[in-house]
C-alpha cells in the first residue's frame, strides 16, 4: 500500500477559476463529494481578486479564458506575498507541452487535462494539499508571531503588478516583450503599467529594462569569460556598439575598460600572495 493511499483526505477550500464552469460540473460534484468547499471565479482577474480575499487552500485555474489568460493570473498570484504560497494547478484542454512548461515556469505545481477524470483530480489535489500543509508547518512565518512578516505579506494591487512585471522581465532579458504585451501578460494595460513603474520603481519600463540589462552585463563582465560581444547578446542588446555606448553612459567607462580596471585591482593581491 502506498504512502498517499494511507493519508486521510484533507478537507480544504478550493478556488476554481474557469470561464466555462458548466463543463466542469462532474469535477465540482466530485470535489464537493470529498467534502471540499468550492468557490468559483469566471475570469482571470476575478480569480486573482477572489484568491486575495478568500485565501483558498488550493486553486484550480483554467489557462484559456476570454481576455486575460490564466498565466497572467498565476504571475500575479506568485508575485503577491499574500497568495504566493497557495498551490496552483492549471486545468486546460490543450495538450501542448510548451503550454504546460510555461505554466510550471510561472509557478504552478501541476497540470490537469480536460476532460478531467474526477478520481485523478481528487488524487492530485490531495497530494498537493498534503505537500502545502507540510511546507506551511515547516515555515517559521506560519506561527503568526512575526509582525514584520505579516507586514511584508500586505501588498497593494499596483505593487503586485509591478513585482509580476519585474519577474517577467528578469526571467528573460534577451526577449523582453513590448510594453503592450508585457502589460497584457500581467493582467493590465500599457497606461497603467507605465504609471505603476514610475510610482513604484521610480523609472519608466524602458529605463527599468535598460538598467537591469546593464547590471547583468556588469556582473557577467566581472564574473565570466564571455567576450564583450557575447555579453551584449546575453543581456539583450542588439549589437556590441549599442551595448558599449549604453555601458559608458551608465558607468562612465567602456566594458573593456571596466574589465581592465578589475584586472588591475586583482593583480596586486596575486603578487602579494606569491611573496
């Protein structure tokens, strides 16, 4: 007999986010039959708002919904300290491997294909509830005695969008989406995202991306053997010339000059160690 089959079922509050809940009636009945409490949301952003308000134990999230998709919801959930701990299981009719990988990269713990087999869903839900419970018990913040941690978990909606966009940018500096796409992928629009970055980051989205690329480039120049051209491409600049110009404007030295300065600082320490 397996470990999981001997575990008593945990009754939990589950948020189901889907714009076509009618096709999931069999699954809902199975979840309620297992004595889980079900809350529903019918679009992506409503799902995020209800998750922050209801604090469910687990979220079953559809990927393809009208307007904002489930990936945007997951990004917001994982960027918000108040909901980052909640396990997200994507539910989708697509069998695309790339879509499943995208969901897992965004922070989902599992994937379930439609049409759902209720017994399989119940088993997966049970496993992730047990795992989430174990993590919660092991976390010092779970005791509720750390006031600073409580304050950190309070995060306004604009700040959550800023954090989600920041994570999306930092995850792939080479392929940063255009402003409109970036905004859509965190569940908002260009004008709001631009305002949020100015208010919370103190700079425009373009300035933030540029600064992030230059900071990463500075680290690579100091810690790797990549050529200047390779560093430029690795952080998303279109050419070594554009990179060198931007680097000099930011750090008042060229990438090659920066490396030479680092080498000059390291040389005396090497000679001293040889004495």
